[in-house]
């Protein structure tokens, strides 16, 4: 993890598809397992209430954010319900600038070096290579040669506990973990078990 990342554990837990009634409980077990960056994507059911519930229950213990953020109006809604960061799937300087102006941390989605630099110029504090599996660890290694030193870089898309060490060795600071962590409707203890497996993989890969 770089000095500029606000997250103690650089694994962003993605709870795509979670419902408002489930969000506080699943976020709770993630916090118990040491996670402090939790994303609820905006294509989840009634995402406003789901994020608000998570913030109310665990906002003092973790960064709660919204993902798949595409519009400035969504940024305003997230800021109003207490979210502290946004994650985008693409590089949209207008959305990034709007979020930074609202006081939010931004994990900006990118694929190419041009998009990465555009995101940083717009004020993004962190970068997210997406979809990471399409590009591979060699892409991260090449990007590290040109990106500003210390830029937090996360990989998202196709990352699992078995492949995490390879991404870290290539220069990634951490990962966003989605389908391998949480699938809609799964039990809370399944979320705990998956979270524990990723945390162990991170500890081993960064040792």
C-alpha cells in the first residue's frame, strides 16, 4: 500500500447486488475481518438506502463508497448520504472533478496510460485498472514505469485469491474484489469466509 492511499487494507470489497436489508450485516463482517474500504455499486437494488444503512451502521469504522458512478448527480446523492469515496468504471474527467470538489476520494477506472493520466489530471487520488484480467500483470508493470511514483493502483475484474500475489508482484497496490467475494443472496458467513481468504492471500502476496 502506498502512503497516499487512505485505506488501511488495500482490498476494496465490492458488494454488487446487495439489498438495503442485507448491507449492514455484510459490511459488519467485512469490518470484523479487517476491511475498511467497502463499495456498493449503484446498479444494486435501492442503492441509496443500502449505502445509507451501511454508513449509519459502520461509517465510523470503514470507508463506505458507491461504485459504477457515471454521473455528477449520483456524486451529489452519495455525498448527501455520507459516502466517502466513489469508484468509476471509466475515465470521465467531469465526474472525477465533481467528486473531488465535493470532498470525496475517487478511485477512477481506466485501461490505458492516456486514460490514467487524464484521470489524475482531473484530480483522481487512486486508479483502478478495469477489467484487469483483459490486460494482465504485464500491463501493470509497464504502467508503473510511467505513472507518478506513489499513485495508488488497484486491479479489478477477474482477481481471485490465487492470482492476487501475481498482481501485487507486478506493481498493483491492491485490488477490488467482487464476484469472488460476494454474490447476491449469499449468507453472511460466506462473505466472511471469502473475505478471510482474500486477506490471507494479500498478506502472503505482500510479505
